[in-house]
C-alpha cells in the first residue's frame, strides 16, 4: 500500500508517521514538500499534480488551517486549505480508486445542548473555521471517492503547542490563572487519533462498506477549567514547577475572541466503536501519558 501523508509535522501528522508505517510505504510531506512533490494545501495545482503523479492508494490529510481566530480575517485562505484542497484530493483519488482519510472537527456544530453530538445531527458552524471544515467534509462526500472522515476535538500531544502545555507554562509563571468553565468536551490525544486511523484504514481497505463519517474522541467530559486544573495538579504531583495558587473559573463571555466557540464539544463515538470493534479510553489516561512524556517520567 502506498500512502501519502500530508501535514507530517503537525501533532496528528507526527504520530501518523509512526502508526502508518506497518501498512506500507509512507511518503510524508509538510508544506515545503520535497523532490518536486507539493505538500502545501494552498497550492491547489501543485497538490493535484502531486497526487496524479504518485497515484497513492491512500492519502491521509492531517494538514489544515487551524488558526480559529485568524480565519475570521482570512476566510479565503482558510477555505482554500480546509475546503478546496480536500476537494482536489478527493476528486483525484476518485479517478483511480484511492482512499482518503481526512480529519474534521466538532466546530461543525453550533455547540448547543448538553448531549454528545452524533454523526446524524444537523450541523451549524459558528465561525469561519468550522464552516470551511464542514465544506471540506461535504466536498469529499460529493466527490465519490472512498473516504473516512474523522471529526475530533481538543487535540493535544507532547509535541507542538496546545492548551495543556500552555497551562503548564503559565502555571510556572503566575500565581493566578483564569480559565473558561462553560465550554465542555473531551481532550483527545494525537497518539490515539493516529493509532485508530491506522486500524481503521486497514479494516476499511478490506471492507469498503466501512467508508464514511465518524466521531473520534476520548470518552468522558470536562470543561477547560477542569482540564487545566487536572493538568496542573498532575504536574505538581510529579514534581513539576508550579507557582500558581488559584485557578479561577470564568464564563466564555468574559474572554472575548474574534471567533465564537461552541459551548458543547462533546462527540458520540459509538458508531466508530461499533464499526471498527474499538474501545475509546477516558480522556484522563491520555493526558497523564502526555504529562509523563513531557516531564520525562
């Protein structure tokens, strides 16, 4: 199996370089590309040429425009990377029967209610990022290519920047932190996403009927304040540098951002578990593992 991985240096892409290796030959690209191959999703012509020349059995697209607030002022670029590029990939693959594994987000929903979102629920993005990711999903589905689309949320890893690592840095610098407590979801590790991706690709290549849209997130739920508190508590317990004394909960309304965020980011992973015979772990397990890796335990 020949696999083209896009976005190899992102949090999920880095883990995919490991998890995809047993499946076949992996050609991993970042934005710079290499050897005349184009990995920059804003270069649609180059991306199309790369896929047509390589004719991979699978493209795993771990690249995206993820600057949620900046997307409000750069909608055209966000749309090119999150919507138009996936469509180019999907249409190229449809011509020669290849598979596309693509990642989407809980931001395709409006964040209402308290029930975990299922794949059948109506979408309603609140911001440009969510809208362009939804358009990317729809373009893939309309292309006719064999595909797996995984919506996930609150992604983190030991490598790269993320909320948990930001909280650890601030906890070592400040005595007081203020963290939002009315947005709820499940922190999901890049490692888990990558491992499930490899498992699902192997299964779907043998059973094409498994193609489709799935929700992939750790189980359990927490708000950002609870997440920050857990991370800092675990770090302190393991001897990490912690200066902070108070972690104060604040509402979303107290923290203004250009892009509106969903309050309910819960994702229901039962369809994924049933289709691929999986059990999704609790979010705390992956976070503890990341903290051990960061702190060298």
